[in-house]
């Protein structure tokens, strides 16, 4: 009988848990079994491991092999256990000499049949947990090396094959730890390839997006097809404050867990922009599934979730946005486990004014009846609209703007104003709990933090009488007014700020 121990990690949600891999090899009828709550991908690994060991020039034992993944109460998912299991078998059969060393090294990777290592998901989550669990060295596939090297103070040892790893562990080959300069990597990939100067006309909509970015307000755009709603939404991320390195690591970790990292990518330095199709399911939107994965709202964390054709989304799908819009996270409960993913995103929604898209559009004929228009607009529930502070109309671009060669403001210029407004809010809410931006304020917070000139208060009173505003609508206008005042660098809300905020409300 020969028993070996190896170390790896299992990723649940975005957190990694240490796993001990035991390989027991003894005489008996040749067989191979994996225990310890493995999923189908882990069970199927025996065929990949068998072929990889043989094709790498090693002997695969023709004996009774039992592989245990401990602790047994944690479900083991995916193909990342191929590599550590293969190493465990080679240790147990004496083909890797140093049994003690293998206990101190974490390994992760999927094996191809010829013994080469393929990239796996969740490596960044594992690298972040190494130090806390008392490890300092990790063997990873070559294509995962940048991702793992984002975390400082750990030895990232990239290997391209099982033979390469065994030669290193047996002292036949030297490996240099792979390192990157995270700050340089971050700066090199922090530029956008789109800009606000690409947009012709739409000055009102561009100003509304600037206000939304400055106060973290959610925004609904209503306009006919071809008015530029999608183009505006895509460029919204370019005026949001730049990601910090810590925020970029959060974004990268979610992409890593979801398996959407590109081969040469180390860190995601720009804010994500996610635009799911209106046929998406609630599970795909919020995350989960039999094997939990982050959904679109988590992949939009620290960035933008753009819902085009907003009324066409299934009502149940849109309703699941209520918790993350309120809490900035989503908790997914399943029979086997409960997983929480971060989901702090800006919601930008877009819709046509009617089913055909041309209601109220000059020189276009609308074929919709008044009942169809009303039914179309009522598809969006009140509770969701409550969480959208700003509603604007986006008309067709004027001919003179289309033909103009005049360039608008660059995203960098707008972003500077947005970041300045953000600093004012950070100072205002520095001692407040769970308040980070103007959009987070509730009624009690408005009375505590908001200062208005008497003329601005009088204007709000007249607006209450004229428009019959509800308390909810009143609070929305006050919050947006405060953001406009912050953009202007004013300590108090002035009448001009209220007048502008009144334009960003649903008629």
C-alpha cells in the first residue's frame, strides 16, 4: 500500500477553500475511484489522468487506486483537480521523490491527453487565499500565470506540462517564479477605445449621463430606434471614475471565476460593460445554477449593466434586480450551498416610446393604439422604476448635428468633473454608514446632509403643487439636484440645480 498527500483548492462563489488530495494505491483488481463529493467533471478526470501520465513517459499503476478529496463535505467541481491528482499518483508510485515538498505546494490545472496543462478558472481567488492558509508557492498552467501573479508575495511557478512539473519537483529543472508589475500592467490596460467625442449631438442626454455618473444614479433612456441610446450607454463607462487597483482585482476575480478571462490577461483595468439580451433567464442574470456561477449582474460589478429593450425583459427577470440594486450584492441559495456574489453596478436601461418605436417622433408614423402604448409602458414594474432616479427622452439626432464636424468634450474631461463631484460626496458621507454617493440617500439622510437655498426650496414647493409629486419623486429630484450642485462645486442647492433636476423625471 502507498498513500500520498497533495494540496489544491476548490472555488465556491468567489472564495477558495483548501483541499487535501490523498491517493491510495494497493494490490487488487485494477480500478480507479474518486471519493469526496466529486462532480461529473472530477469523476471523468481518471481517463485524462491515465492518458496524460502515460503520454508524459511515466508509469500508470495497474492496481486499485482510490483518490480522496478532503474535506468530503465540500462539493468538488471542474477540471482543475486533474493536475494535483496526477501529481499525487506519481508521488504514491515513487516517480516523484520528495513527498514532503509536495505537501507545501499548491497545484491547479486541467490535463490534456498528451500531458499538457490547460488554463482553468478561479486562479485569482486561489492565489488570494494562499497566504492566509500558510502556503507560498503555486504551480499553475502557463496561460494562468499573469492572473496568479497579480497577488504579491507568493511564488507563481508556471508549467506547460506534467513532465515539466515533475522535472521541477525532482530537481532536474530549475524554474524562476513569474512576477509582474501590477501597477504597470494596470496602467497599460486602463484606456478605453471609445470616447464621448464619437457622439454627435445629444447634448441633453450626454449631460444626463454625466449627472448619473457623478451621483451613481440609475438612468432610463426613452427614444426611437436609431437615436443613439446604445452608443450613449457604451460610452457611459468612459466617464465613470477610474478603477482603483483593489477594485480592478475584484472585477478580475469575478471574470476568473466565471471563466471569461482572456489568455494573456492579468488584470481587468477598465470598468465592465454587460448588455444581456432580453431573452435572458433569471439564473443567467443573477447567477447560480446547479454549479453556481456569477451572473450578468455580478460580471457588471463596478461597471455598467445595460438593459436594452427594457420592457421586453420578462417581468420575473427584471424583478430579481431589486435586491442587488438595493444591497450591491446577490445571494443565491441552492440545496447544496448558499453563495453570495458582489453586484454593485450602475443600471442603464433603454426603451422605445411604444412597440413600433415611433410614438411622438416627427416625420414618422406610429401604428400603435393608445392601449398598446399604455400596455407597453406598464410592463416595467413600479418597484423597479422606483430604483431609477433619472428618466430622459433621447430624440433622433438633428440633421445639423449629423453633418457637423465639431467635436464634443472628451471622456477624460467629463470624468475629471465626475471624480471631483465624487470627492465632495466622499467627504460629505465620511462618517455615515452605508452611504457612498447621493443616490444612496434615504429621506432621513436628505434632511441631514442636503442644504438648499431658500429660493430652491420655494421652487421645489411650486413643483410639488404643479406636478403633484409624490414623496418618492420629491426625494429623487432632491438627490439629483445635490449631484448637479456637486458638479458645479456648490455647497448648497440653487434654483438652477433644481430646474435641471426636474428635467430628469418621468412625465
